C-alpha cells in the first residue's frame, strides 16, 4: 500500500515540475516574474528530475544553462540508482521473486 502512495507522489511531483518548466518558459517570453532556479533544482532533487528533464526537452527551456544540462540528468541518474537499489533490496529481503 505504501508503495502506491510513494509512486503516486513521485508521478505527481514529476508532472508538477514538467508543468512548472512550461510555466517558467511562458513567463520568460512574456517578461513576467519567473520561477527561481533554486526552486526548480530543489523540486528535481526531491524526485522531480524526470519531469524537469522532460520539460527542458519539450519546451526547450534552460537548455543553455550548464547547471541544468548536467545537473538534472545527474539527479535523474541518481534517482534511478536509488530506485534500483531499494527495489532490489526489497525483492531480496522478501525471499526473491515468486512465480
């Protein structure tokens, strides 16, 4: 049960960061108040890196910033490693895969 909640929260966070990248791009074009880069990185670090990277690709936003072009894929790779390690541990501690 807890896994569904965690997965749902991660999906929601990635959707939020994706939409936030689009909102920031639109705000930049209209010369309006922007989303701070610190907030984008913080949300990415807490699990929204896939949504941020997706937003970078779809809206071609923050693609000239080295901190984003290197940092966001790094965070995503780190998240994937953590997921693999946690799920691997979970499978191993539960007696392996049941068929």
